[in-house]
């Protein structure tokens, strides 16, 4: 299971309708095949400049790659994400098991 | 429920005994009262420079603050973390519910 997470700050002011609309659109990514346990997150640490996040899980790399290449994802990135996101950080992870890794 | 996560890169080379020892020591943080669902993570995205992470959950801010101030945590940060971690990013989050938050 691979967790894909992205933390971000929007161009919109906090509490605006534009912010609410963006977060509504982002939730539609959860409909893309292979996406499991989709969550929209509110970032609450003062130790970074992000205000929101999203996380989702993929059962394997093939499902992740299929999501990345899916037309709905590509369109969202081009038409929504790149217009409305001021900065972001992607972080992907799996559970660490000392027996079988590093 | 607040998720506290930290992603980091060590001063140690990958696969070394020093790396393994650090990851063993970090797991002891899970014994501090209030820490729930502690996980050590392997960061796998090429889109950042971190190699590992940890995440834990707190039922409320009071539990989080108690963890931060706990002597075992303070000692770990001073004697292990500050010596062995090259860079890190803290990210904390809660689930976003559009009904009750912007």
C-alpha cells in the first residue's frame, strides 16, 4: 500500500468561496479508479506554510501510475491545480519494516 | 484526532547500521503517553529529498502538547534528532470537513 499525499497553499484567501470550490473539485479525484481512502486534510502546524492537504492510497505502483495518467487527473492538474495552487509538496510513503528494508 | 508527521533525511548513508539504530531509537517515541498509531515510514517519492518519516496521532491538542514536553521526547530531540537528522519537515493535519471549517 502506497500513500500519496500532497500539502499545499492556495492563491485564494482563507474562507473564500474560491477556496471552497477548489476543495470541492479536489474531492472529485477520489472517483478515479484505483484511488482508496481519499482524504482532504486541514494542515494545522505553524512549522510550514501549507494550509491544506490531500492523501490517498494505492494498492501498488501500477494503480498509482494509472491514476497519474488518467485523463481526469491530467485535466485537473492543468485546468485547476496549476491555476490555483501557490505552492505544494508531494510526499509518498509506505510503512517501514526494518526486517525487509532499507 | 490530530496527525503529527515528520519527514526527514539522515546524516547517515542508506543501509548503514547507524541508520538502522536511529530508526530503532525513533520507535521508542511510541511509548510516550498520548501517542497513538505510531508508524515509521519509508518516503518513496522522488519529488522531495526526504528518505523516511514518522507519524503519530493525538486525540487532542493537550495530548500533543504533553508529548512535546515529555522528558523522553525532549531528550530524544536534543541527543539523537539534532545530531543525526540533516533536514526535516513537520506536517500536522486533521480531517477537513467543509461543513464546519473553511
